[in-house]
């Protein structure tokens, strides 16, 4: 990819900034060739990659090097875009919101600083991947279980900071963060919570501070660069019991959610419960053309045929209980009785006991895997995906209402309906996968139109996206419109104070510093 | 993912693939799946996916001038997708079988038709579902070693 300069920076000034960065981290860790820019581009970009093209990347290994980079960025007015490992697939990968930013790649900061099985926590640098932490826990034979997302290739902290979700009782990954160390835009280094005290013994254990608690202000945020953080880990349970059930019809999701939510709120089910639709199971069976060879959406009659052919329900309920065997048995009886009121099919039970091997696909037992990304192969070509992911109250009424409206819009755009619901507590994340072949411009355009229609409809009905791709960060920010976008105005005041030159990830989540305010609304998808 | 529908069955590759992968020289941490015996799929059905395969442990050292072996670097840097039952292995196995090759050729380490230049090109430029790898993911020095290790086709 050709070099795109940051706004207001001349080629000469950019060159001077690059030379200064080379002095700070070594020439080998400043990457500014055309090939490097390609490698940091969004491989799933819904449109030309140059819309979100980086000017290069710099990869520090220490906090001191990060502070040096921030000093240089301020001096040269070089905007940075921070990534932990840059594997945020579907949301922009490692690419910046504003073209010309230098990616600050923290992938080399991959130390597991603490790993404590007694109290169940670790302290990590941002470059530690799920696979790295998993293998360390296995090698040291520690009785700990991780919460892993669909993409195990990414960073543990990066995923938590982006509000990623997993499927164990610790599935709300951002809630496991405890005590952050952060470099601010001024170069200052702070520790949040009671880590503000030198050598505090409990800063990764106590979730509050003395006074305001700032940890989550650095999540989905451009207020600082997280250099290390505490993360709680679940003690490995004695046993785990998986209860599987196929649910026949799409509209059954209403009673399924009304059955599961009370069980979750009463503590019978602790995990974040993932309910994928049939298509979630089909996408790794082969390619779409093997099952439906027309570009139009798979019609309902064919869906019904496929469900029969492959012995699938419309939904797959996969509940996992964690804990002592007697407790899990008792909980299972309560779960089974609750479902028996609606469906006669017995639940399939699969026990796991501590010491049993876990298989490579056991996401709900904390095994990281990248296989779920295989769904990209479904559409073939230069396959990519995005997620339309509104948050809805976890009741059948809300879930059915959202599903009916979004399904109508998706049908009208002649796109396959591929939904899942994850009950995380009192709410569901309703992730609708939108898959497209980037080699087919008409398909990309169609998906963009569909995505815009879905966002507008959800917002009009009081449902918000929990996360989004670079190209919609401003659009989603616009939907948070209470009192003339009062929260965005507050965020941008804070931004200008903590990062006066606006050099840290400008435009992230629609938060624009004054220095780059003119870029708001540009380079949308 | 449910044990009732293991990936092998979904991919339509069945026992042959699992057996081939297990016999392909990959170090599996444990192949004795007690869970299957305690309520997994019925006897005679397809086996559950194999246990997680650990990557080689490497000392990072000077990554710009690495002294780690190509085999260990491949395992560590590419292992998220290219060891047994990785995403890349699954897709490549299907491709190799479709091309009339044996399923074990889904593992890159078993291929004898790769060249070092081809490996480097795919790593940096990407291919199909495989994203381009940055020089933080894999340094040039590391890629030289990996390409030499995989490039048995010369």
C-alpha cells in the first residue's frame, strides 16, 4: 500500500518522525515499507483498504520505549493507533480509524508478569495471546480455566479492552480486568485502582480505587496506552457438565431466552450462554455453494431441507455447568425440568472431570482456537465478515422483537440470516454475522447498505451496538444521542486534557480530539 | 462446539483424517479421551476432536537475528492455525484431499512441494483465509528459517 501521510504532516516531517522512532526502538522495529502497510491493513475491509491505511508501524518492548514513542509523537505531531496484537478481525484488524496513523503494535510486549493459581489472577502485558497464556497454564499444570472468545489468536488484554465475550462464567472479559498501568498522551505513567499506591499488594484483586475508579475508561478508548493489567481467572472446576439440545424453530428463541435468563439470574447457570443458529454449525461444513448455488439468500424451503439433511435444529442450546459433581447434577435437574415444560427432547449430557483431556474445540472449557474463523471460507473468494451486534434485554419479548425486525431487513436485502444470542446476564448480545466476498464489489456495497439499515432501525427502537468496525465508529457514536450527545462531549473534553495533541488513536469509538476534529465523519465505510 | 458433531464429521473427512493427523508426527499431549468414555458419542461413532496440541516453546532472544530452529519457529509462530486441527490445517486438508492428495498433507510440515520463496510470499501477502503476517508476528529472520524448514520442494 502506498504511503498515506497523517493530516497536516509533510513527507519531510514524517521522515524526521520515523528517524526519531528508529532511535527509540531500533530501526528493525519501525516498519514503513509498502509491504508493511499492507500487513497492517484491514483484511476484511468493507471497501478499499486505503480508507483505513496506516503509514507504518512501530513496535516497542518496554514501557520506557512507549513513553519515548509518545514523546516523539507529540513533538512531531505523529498520530498513533494502538493495538495489542492487532487481531481484531471483523472490527478493523490492526488498521487505524484515521488514515496515516502509525500503528503502535504492542505484540512484542508479551510477558506474563504474574500468574497466581491461589487467588486466580494474572498480570499481563498486552502482547500476550490467549494461546500463550493457555499453554503457560498447561505447562505449569495450574488449576485455572480461561475465558476465550471465538478468535483465540488475539490478545487477552486487547479482547477484554474491546469488550470481547467468552463463554464460561467469566465470559464478560472486560469485567475481569483489575488494575491497569497506562501511559497517557502526555507521556505520564499511571496505575489505576489501589495500584496508585507504590508497591500495593492487592491492586489486581480489589476492583475499586480510593475515590473514582478509572479502569474501564481505558476500554474501547483512546485515553491512554495500557501497558499491563491484572486479569481475573476462574479456578478450574472439579467437574463440568455440558447439556446440549437442538431447538427446532426460529421463533422458539423467545421461550428459550425466557427459560434461560431466570436460571442465569438465580445462579443455576453461571456461564455466558451462547445460542448459535443452524448456520453457525453449517459454515464449517463446507462452502455456501455446496448447499445453495445462487447468489440470492437461501430461501426458507431450502433452510428447512438443510436442517433435515444435517439433523440440525434452528438453534443449538449448549449449556455448561461448572463446579462440584453433586452441585452440577442438582443444577442439571433444574435446567432439564425448566426445558421439559416446552420440549420433550432430552438433553444430551457430556461430563468432563478435572484431569480429563480437553479437545482442541472446547471453547467453553477455556481452550483457545482460531477454527471459528473458518466460517470465512463459507462465502469463498476473498471472504470477510462483520457483525451487527445490538444489545437487547434478555427477555423473549425483546429478543423476538429485535430478531423479527432485523430478519425482515436482512431478508429485504437478500442476505442469509445468521444470528446468535449470548446471554451475558440481564442482557443478550445478538450477533448477526454478515459475510461477504471482497472480490465482489456489489456484495460489499449490499452489505454496507444492509448494515446502515440495521443500525438505524435498532437505534430507532432503543437498541445499541456494543462494538463496531472502524468505518462505522462515528455512525454508532451518533446513535448515542441522549442530551445532544452529552457523553461524547464529555469524552472529548477528557480526551483534550489527557492528550492535548490528540496523538493517541484519534477517532476511536467516535472520540475525536480537537487536533483532528475535522476528520470526524470522513473515511466512513 | 459439541462433541456430538465433531469437526471431522462436519468436514466429511471422518476417521481417515483424524488417523492421518495423529500418525503424521504431530506431538499430541494426550490421545486417551476419558470424556468420550464418560458420556461422549456412542461407540462406533466418529471420535471427538483430538486434544489441544501444544506449540514448541521458544526463547525469544534477538528476534531480528534469531537462533531458534525453523521447526520450532514454525510451531510457535504458525501453530495457532497450522498444527493439528488448526483452522489452516482444516482448510488445507480439504483442499489437498480434493486435489487427490492424502489428508496428512493438510499439515504444512508434511508437504514436500513447497518452496521457500512461496512460503515467504504467502506469509507476507496472505492467501485465501490467511491474513498477511506483520514483521512483529514473524520477523524476516524468523521467516527465513521457517521458509527453509517448510521449503522441501527447493
